[in-house]
């Protein structure tokens, strides 16, 4: 690991909301909540990557088969599988696998220079989701249900990663995580391409791994009931006054709406922010 000012340990924990998976421009379909409440976040399509949708699974169900049921034409393509949080999602387990999340260019600059991400900080991943059901042997999106979020699109917290190391050097990335898309050979010439490697266990819950997937729970739904998916329930921890950087709440009336397809939102350090993040994982 390259030693630089971005790779030092700090005691405080910052929380970063990170949007990952299919969106209205990349994939154009919701990722899915399975009937048992497990989440399947579809990694965005990416031509020329080494991971195919057929290389990923949930309990033996290949992602390409699930996408085919949902009538998605990208089922037989390659994808950018990042963040990589659960080795069980690989059909063939990579040797010496560890969970990691990569970032580059202006998004990396925001994380390092504006937010100041260091080991010990916590990423909470969210995305666009919709419940599915199995009918006549095929999966389809649920359209009718007594529970609102079982039949409507939503932004949902689906995974987490607490940073253990920040790999800055390409050779180190390729040696440590050769399967990860941000360790690919074509990225070797880019000095602004890092991988955040997870701690072995959570600092605040040592019995849990440092990264993992979160099952569906109403408390992890960000979307305000009755509104479009990107219109969130109000919470002061991600109110514009409590985020790092400049972002405007465009909501009319109750709730919070941050326009555009952005990737990360750093939250100001506070006891309430840290307590909220822990609840999202532990409660």
C-alpha cells in the first residue's frame, strides 16, 4: 500500500452514502428485493469488463437468468461488479477474496479531498430497488401488494463497508485484489484510482464482518411513501446543512430531494449521524 496523506488512521468515523447499482441511465431497471427479503443489486453494464452477469448468483440463481426473466437485454453482457461485498455472490470464489469498493476521477477527489475519507470511515450503499415475485417459474416485479414499498420503486440501503485500508498503488491493487474491476490492467496508468478495502470486522460490532449486504427492512428505505424513489423521508443527518460539500434540497414541502444521478454524499460527523448509521446496520 502506498503511504500518503490519504492512508492514515483517524479515530472518528465519517459516514458516506454511496449510490450503486442500476439507475435510470445505467441499466434502466430497478435492482431487486427477493421474496425472502434478500437484496440483489445489479452492477451496471460495462463493456469489456471481466465479470459477466452469469458469473454472479444468489443462492444458485444466476444474475443473467434473473435479468432475462425481467426482460432485460443486457443479461448476457459484462458488468462493473463494484462494490464487491459478499463472496457468495461469485459463482467461482476468487482466491484470497476480500471485500472492496473502488472509486476514481472526480468522485475519488470528492471522497479524499472534500470528505477526507480515512480508514475507519463507513460507506452505506443505496440504490434503486423493487420487490419481485415468482409466477409460473419466472420472476417479475410486484405490482400489487397491501404494503406500499412491496409494489413501488424505492431507494434502499443495501450494503455497507467500513474502510480498513486504502490501496493507492496499482501494483498493490492488482496483487491484493486481482479480480476487482479497479485493479484491471487498463487502469494501471491512472493515478487517481483507489480501492477501499474493508476491515475484517466492524469496529463497533466485532462479531460482524467489516462489509456485507443488508436485507430489506422498512427502516432502510430512504424514499418517502407516496413519492418518487428519489424523494426521501426527512432526516437531519442527510439534510443539506449536515452534508459535506454543496448540495441543494429541491423538494417541495416535506422530504429531501437531491436532483441528478450523483454517487457519494458525505455526512457531517456527529453523534446522531453515527448512531443512525449503526442502527441501519445493527437494528
